[in-house]
């Protein structure tokens, strides 16, 4: 990998996400050699992926070059590499560009979509966890409308204009709201010769309320906002299968759609070598202690979505969200320095700063530790927080300008089919 030997201990970080970057920043001026490995050369701001999928933002405005984050950090090395295997016995990691040894290893690989073993949904449905996936979804949505114009089969046309979003967490809610706004504000103008009023946006949630991780008041308000936007919210329904045309559920309800978007679960991204059964908790997360050390190892740490730290306040681990990942990255950075200075490490304590979700224009719900609010002010708070946490001045500026423009013009101009994407849609004829 062409990384020089150094007298400083070598810390390898796998993953330049929220956790990995926060950790790297903490180590920037310390006497350590840091090697950051990621399969992408950019950091993804996942909370705004849905805006890329729905043409509100260009992908470059929510991605940031990892090399730029590390600019000016002495003893830092970034390598664009996919890690395949961890060899704990000889303390090396194996990647597609070679093998490298570590003194300390930090696994910050995040999570991926969990289809819970349902092959039909995995094959025919759409996930939205990465920028390429969001671009695929954007293309698919737009291509479906182009296709709907061409067919005179009403049944097929409806299916091409129907959307089923599975999972009523923040991702599902935000996506449903954005699609509803497109239906209302953009489709009638873009497709005047298509009866876009027939387009249906269905949000399907397995439990009895959407946004189950937020307060009841936030759930109810978000549901009301979605209904105002014309979204059909289905609760207590589990999607069981999808064949590319028909969505079957745990009830008698089924849907005909060319677009099923799966936002109903994630699981940790594990790397072979550290995936022994005794280390894994629910959702494939790695069991770590209060100092982020993976069970059984003093020199291997895990942070963020991939780590499960069970505490009294969080017996099932911290939420798989950006805040815990960042706070863990910062805490681990301090602890690694303390470890090298022969000082005792500090146990991690998560400070919950609250959660929020937006449903659309002027509509958001915010739960802070001491206060909960919804509506226009919540929407401004949501925008401010997202701008604040985006990495890079240019990204913040571009996103801000886009949002102002979209707000004033009721528009989303990134509705471009740059790289066509087609999922196989099974027509009624092809089914026979
Ligand atoms: C659509 C969506 C919306 C979300 N909205 C919110 C929100 O509103 N608020 C919130 O707090 N959280 C939100 N989240 C969750 C939040 O993004 C994650 O909790 C957070 O990204 C976790 O950070 P992390 O550092 O653990 O992993 P990530 O940020 O996912 O980073 C993991 C990194 O590891 C790299 N990697 C993985 N495996 C390998 C490998 N084998 N080799 C090399 N590199 C590898 C990946 O390329 C990636 O860069 C959302 C997530 C999604 C998908």
C-alpha cells in the first residue's frame, strides 16, 4: 500500500463515515500514524440521500472527499480500498489493494440494508443506503413516468405511477413526503398529458405508529402531515413479498407497483475475521465494552452503527444514528491518546440531543430532550441542523441555495436521468 513504517503506533480505521471521520479529526495532531480505508473516496451524508433520490439535491452536495477532510493532518494516509478480511492473530487487514498491519484497529463500517432474507424484495425492490442507490432510485422514478406515458394499459400505467415505501421510520416518512410534493407540484407540469392524480404514494409500517423511535405526539403529527399531502399511511401491515409487480402483505391488502422502496431495516456491515457468533449481537452488530473495545480484544475497537454497546440506559445498544457514531468517534479518539499515554480510558456516555424528521415544506417534527415541537419552526430547526452537520462550506452553501430555490420556485430541478436504471417490471401479460 506504500505506507511508510513509522516510529508512531499505527491505527487503522475502516470506514470514513460519521464515526470514522470524527475519530480521525480527534487524532489529527497526535503522535500516531493513521491509515483510513474506505471503499469510497467520499463521505456520504446519509440523512439527505432521500433528497438525491427525489431530485431535490445533486449527489455532490451531500458527499465530501475524504482526502480533503484529512488535508494538513500529518501522518495520515487514506487508501481507497475494500477490506475483505481481518486477521486478528497477526494483526493485519486484507484488502483489494494489499494487506497491511496494525497496532490498533477501529471498525467503523456502518450498516447496510437488511432485507431479512427476503430474496424477492432484495432482487426487485430498491434500497437507499448509498449515493449510487439513490441515483438508481431517482432514475427509476423518472423512467417509470416516461414509461407510463407510453402505455395504454391502464393497469400497468397505474402500477408505474404507484409507490410503495416500506418502513415508517424517518427515511420512509421523509421519502413519502418528498414524493407527495413531487406529485402535487411537479408532475402535473412535467407530464400534462398524463393523469398524474392517479399516482399513489403508500407508506407501509409494520407497527401501530410511524416514527416509532420518536414521541407519540411526533408520530401522530407526522401522520397527519403525510395525510394532508395525500400519502396513504398503512399501519400494522408487514410486507411479506414482492415479485416486481405485486406487493403482498401479512393482511389481505396488496399493492400493484413498479417501485417498492425498502426502508424497513438495517444490519451492521461485518468483516470476516471478526464475525464469530460470540461477538455478534442483534442486527450483526459487534459487541463492545464501554471503551469501544470489541469483546475479547484490547487492540480492536468498533464505533457507530456496527458497534453494540449495552448500557443501562441503552440495553440494546445506541440508536443507529449519526450522533452516537460521532460521539463514539470523538470519545475513542481521546481514549486512544490516553491509552498511549498509559492513562485510564474514559467510559463512553451518550448524550442524546434529540431526533427529528421532516415531512415536507413547512412540516417537520422535532423531539428535543426537554421540548417537543412540530410544524414550521420545527422545519427550520431541521434545516439548520442538517446544514450545520454537512461537511464542507461549499456543500452547505449549495444545499442552502438549492433549498431556498426549491422553496421559492416549488421545484426540484435535479430530476435528471443521468444513468438510466431499469428494474424488471412484470406486466400483467408477462405474468401469464
Ligand atoms: C437514508 C438514511 C437516512 C438517515 N437519516 C438519518 C438522520 O436523519 N439522522 C441520523 O442521525 N441518522 C440518520 N441515518 C443514519 C446514519 O446515517 C448512520 O447511523 C451513520 O451514517 C452511521 O455512521 P457510521 O460511521 O457508523 O457508518 P457510515 O456513516 O455508514 O460509514 C461507514 C463507512 O464504512 C465504509 N465501509 C463499509 N464497509 C467497508 C469495507 N469492507 N471496506 C472499506 N470501507 C467500508 C463505507 O463506505 C462508509 O463510508 C440515516 C441513514 C440512512 C441510510
